[in-house]
C-alpha cells in the first residue's frame, strides 16, 4: 500500500493549491479502444468509476448504504480477475446504446462542435478511479448522455434540473477529467432533447475526493486480507 499512501499524502499537500497551477498531475486519457470493449472492461476491473459513485457517496454527501457491498464487489474483482457484472443488457439498455451515436451527432449539430470519444479517463497515473464520459468537448468540457424511458425524459424536460441520480456521476467526471463544464443530455426518440450545463460544485467535489481516498484505503486492506487467506496467512 506504499504507493497508495504516497499519492494520498501528495494530494493532501496539493489541496491548498489551485488545481490549475503548474505541476498538478494531469488526467490520463485513453482513447485507443472503445467503451464496452474487452480492453475497456479490463481497465475498469476492480476500479471505482463515476457511474457507480452513488454506491460510495450520495448526492447529499452522505456515505452510501451500498458502500460495503461495492467494496466487496471490487475486492473480489481485483483478486479473481473477473468482473462481477454479468454483461446482461435489457432491451431498453440496448436501445439506449444503439441511439448513442445519433444523440452525439445531434449534440454536435446543436452546438457546432466535435465530440472526442474516449475509452476511459483516470484522475492521474495512480489510476485509483476513473470515468468513462460519452465524449470530451474542446479542452474544458465533457458530455454525459442518457437515453431514458419516455416518462423519465419528460420529467427532465418539465423539471429543467439534473436528475438526482446523475449528480454524483457528473461531478466525479468533472473531478477526474479536471474540466469545468459537463453537458448533460437526455434524449428520447420523438421528443425534444434536454441539455443542461452542469458546472463544478467544488464543496461537493471535495467530499467526493475524500470519499474516494477513504474507499481506496479500505479496498486495499480488504484485498490484502483476502490474498492472505489465499496463501493461508490469516493473521
């Protein structure tokens, strides 16, 4: 765990500095493979991601009730080298995936930009956690797209706010990528798109950062304990 603690000590020393200062570690962006590919799945194995941040910390900053189970899942993946996810996709999920390219093209047309597709982004070279945004926009923004059920999409249109379930994902993605703006886009065939500009929430991001650091320490300890059981060293 020496490498991990070195990083945690480094981060605490940097937290008083502006994150744009020279010398701040930069995100690691991997775009040589696509999302949902075999290599993408390997990089995600045993590694906490933005899409699951609600299993660590809630949108209000409280510790999630799912934290312990998520710890055990990632520990099992790390030791076994196998993902917990069965790979099952419902028809609705498949339809959403199939509409991603069309939704991305619509966003590009509306904003007159080109969206860079990536496989996975790590916070830094320690690769303690990651996000897999639906695209990077320019040098300072990212895109998160959803293709929900019709009633869910209509609720977003009428409310005009970011659905609570995606607050953590958007903020963690901004934290990992070191970007300022997240475009949240909800699309549904036959209905107008809902696009919301989500800015960084620094107090909440600080809570996410601490929650992730604490989670990683506990994950390393759990993995170490399991590996000792493999070798018969239970003490």
